[in-house]
C-alpha cells in the first residue's frame, strides 16, 4: 500500500475514532463511574492490525487530542492519555506475540484502558478509587470483547479489499 493511501486511511480511522468518541458522549452512562463503552478503540484496533503500533498510536493520539479540544477538560485529557497509552501498549505487545485474536487483544486493551485511568486517578485523587478496579476490569473485558468482534469483522473485510 502506498504511503499516501496509508496516511489517508489513518486519517479516516482517526476521524472514525473521533466520531465514535462523540457518539459515546451522547449515549447514556452505563451507570458505573468512569466506565465507557470504548467505541473509539475500534479505530485504534483496526489501525493496529492493518498497519503497526505507530499508526495506531497516531490514530489514538489524534482522536484523544481532538476530543479534548472540542469537548473535554484537562482532567479528562489526563485520563484519556493514561488509558489510551496503557491500552495501546498492551494491545501492541499481545499482537506482536501473535497468540491472540483481535478479540483477545481488544479485551486486554479494554482492561488496560481502565487500569490506565485508575492509575491516573490514583495519582490525582488517592487510594479511594481502588474499589472501582474489579468493576472496571469486568466492564473493560465485556466491552473489549464486543469491540474486538466488530473489529475482527472490519479487519477481515478491509484485508480482502486491500488484496483486490
């Protein structure tokens, strides 16, 4: 794939991630403090599987910065960066060892994202947030599985299109 096509597809994925972040803001809260569905991770996961961790990091970073600039707070930026960084790190490492499907990688990414946010909250708010860890791990695993299933379908379809 040409460099121009790679850049264009990464731009499309970053836009998709941003749009999914906005959509997620409009949806009602799942009732768990700090929990979100992680819809934007769909774009990051697709970028990771179609390209590399570098492009996935660019998609994630652009999405996080755009979301922060348009409808976020500085505290929200810290949580998003911490969650996004740890999620991408975990997903990249698991993909690299090549023993997990996109679903497994996404589950680990969902859990990693929530743990990254808990680490940021620990630094900013203290140990009172530790009680959220079990709930957020379960929530991250469930939503990560759903996102991973959707991502696996998209990745398969895009790889077919890329070959033709």
